[in-house]
C-alpha cells in the first residue's frame, strides 16, 4: 500500500517541521510544506496530495486564511482530504467546512495528545471519513440547545405536539394518550406559552406550533 501524500500548512515553522517529521515516521509522504494560504494553494495545484493538514489561522491577518484555503481546495480539488487544526472550537467555521462532504477533519491542537490516535485520525480522513473534535461536538450540541425552541417542552408536551402535528384534535390526542381532553388542553396551553407564540386565535397558534415542531425535525 502506497504512502498517503500530504501537504502541511502552518506559519509556525517548528510546529510544521515537527508535524512533518512525525508523519514521515508514521508512514506518510510529506510532499511539501507551506507557511501561508497562497503558498498552500499553489502547492496543492502542483503536487495533488491526497491529504492537506492546515492551521485555521495563517498570515497575513491570522483570522481564517487557512479555512478559506480549505474551502478553495475543496471547491477546486474535491478529491483532496483536509484536516483543519485550530487553537479554538469555532462552531460556525467548522460547520461550513464539514457541510462540504466527506474527507474532512477538524481538531483542536490542544487535544492532540495521543500520536497513534492522531495518525489513525489522519488516515481515516484521507480515506473519506469526517472527524470532529469532541469539544466541538459539545459546542454544537450546546448551540443547538440554546437555539432550539422546543428545548423547554417536557417529554409529554413534545408527545402532544407531535400528535397535533399529525392533524389530531385535542379529543383525538386525548384518546391516543388515554388522558382527558382537559389534560390535553392544559398541555397545549403550556406548549403555546413556552414557544412564546402571540396571543391570537388559538387555531392559528396551533399551526405556528406545528410549524415550529416540523422545522426542528428537519
């Protein structure tokens, strides 16, 4: 099996050389190294590596040049796998990149503590897997909870709303859940209040509640 051909991009020379040495010892073929995003793009065009390992922040502004380069590589060379290394968990940046398909990895530098695990991760990304740092997963889950309007609902209220979304009346929901219609009415009022729907016609509010439910299920 031939060695995976890699291009490394990081403006920190010591880190870049250390990573290159580590990968060479682990069976990779480091075909080139870059210190900034334009050089990285040029090297990818010239060497057509199978994997790029890039720092998210690079010269000249140290904002998201590495990420922008990663997007350009994915657009122009979709066959090239990309591992982004970052000092911080940046949810928006990660989501944009991960949405572009397989062969994408996003790891925090501070959490790369096991060499064998890191090498295995690079190999999996090179084979087309998508790998997300566990810390980033926690950030994503937290962000989803913060913005999920259904998060305040109890399990029973979610069940009621799910049945309402199926087109059932309060009486129909009551029959399905083996509770009184009055109990269902209380649940519906609580759902509408928690979803912060305006005090207008109740049927209209029910429709808005169903739309909210369906939107979160997408």
